[in-house]
């Protein structure tokens, strides 16, 4: 054991190489370099730190130095070669360990989200990744302009930011289907908003959805599905919010729970718009902007690049075709609900 607690076997043959190089001036052989790499791999697998290992090599070099002063340049070159090969083996083992860890994490996530393992075994594996499935968990899902890949710069940057702020507080960060997932304890309410902020900033425009905390092993799946549904709703409804919370969007699944009733409402209320010149879409877009602006005509006209007079004409046309006046509170709820339904059902682009 060296003075830094490193077993002597990781220095096996090192001083002998220096002495031989000092005497002959030769370079290390291919076999000697590979032997140093193998020792580096073994040291990494045993969990020793590279800094302490390099220091142990330098200490051995210094201890040998008085005996090899006659060939200092070749000896320094040999020490450099040997330590470099040792570090290469160490890094090779670390890269392999990282790949294995990433593969294990992806496999665990797949089994967790698709129920391909019994709950007892799943709970045991979860503890390896800092999750206690008996507790409530919430899931955030981020998607960006390009697909996320495990180990890529953006996931690494987000993970480092979370670790710097929260440490290893039972948080699991991974990728799935090109998206970035963060699973956190339901009681740690500040983690997922921080993840959302970091993910949005790292992608310069990505969108993040946060599911509600759900209890038990199935809670992770349920929260994950809520987050995915929120992303899908945002796409259908054209929502601009960079961060979506499933709890704020619960009204939309309620509206579409009876799809046939919603389809009947859309067709019965907005169907007559299809007879307008140019079809239903321009008038439907007008209603969407009008309701999004809180029924303020001036702001709606600005958003649509129309004059207030042109907007007023469109609203009157809608009133005439549908029999419902967008400016009348008694008609507004029915129209707005139908507009939301049309966006959810992708009408009139699709038949309902």
C-alpha cells in the first residue's frame, strides 16, 4: 500500500521499467503499454481516484530518480508514456462503466414506464437510481428542436445544473424517445420547476410539461403520461407557454372525455362556418384570437393584423352564420367551448 492508500499492485513493474529505460534508453514496448492500460482499468473498476493514482506514480518516480540520473530525458519520456497509458486504461474503464450505467438506466426506465417487470423487482432496481417507488413522484418531460440523446451536451448541462443546486436528492434524469425526463419526489416541489427552467434555457426554446405527483410504483407512469398529454394538448391548441403544468390543463381532458358529444357541439355550433367564403378556418382563427385576447376587439385586431372594422365585420359574419354572438356573454361560453373542441379535434382539417 502506498502512502496515499493505493495498492502497490497498480504500480507493478513501473520502477523496473524506469530502471531499464535509464540503462538502455529504450522506449516502452507495446506489451508494457498494454499492461499499464490493464492496470489502469483495474484501478478504475476498484474505485480508486485517478488523481491519487497519478500521484502514487509520481512518488514512485521520485523515489527511483536518484538511481537513474544518468538518463533523465529518456526516463522522463518513459514515465510519461507509462502514466499516460495507465490513465488511458482508467478512462477506458470509466467510459465503459458510463455506457453500462446509461444502458441500465434506459432499461429500467423502459420497464418502469411500460410495466415489463414485477413491482418487487422494479422497486429494488429503483433504489439503485435513488427512487423509492413507495413514495409519490412527479415527472417532467422536455422536448426541444432536436431529439435528446443520452450523454449529449444538453442533458449533461441540465443534469449538472440540478446536481449543483440539489445534489443527489433522489432525482433521476434520463432520455426517452428523444425527450428529456426528470423524475423527482413529489414532496420536492422546487426540483421540477428548476429542471423546466434549465431545459428551456439549454434548448433556447424547448417546451417542458410537468405531471402531477402520483403515489406508488404506478404513480411515475401516471405522471409521465400526464406530462406527455400536456405536450400533445399544447401542440393541438397552439399554446405558447414554455412550461406547462398538467394540473392547469385538466379542463381539456374533461371536455374531450365524451368525444362524440364534443363533436356534436363543434358541428352543431361551428358547422355553418364552412359555408363562408374561404371556408371555416379564417373565422375559426378569428374566434380563437378573440377569446385568447379576453374578447378585447382592439387587441384581437392587432394580433390578426386587421383593422377593428374588419374584425367587427368578421364577428358579425360569425353571428349571422351560427346564430351565436361572440360579444354576447350568454352565447360566449358555448362558442368558446366549441372553439376549444375544434382545436382539440383538429376540425375542420379532419372530419369529426
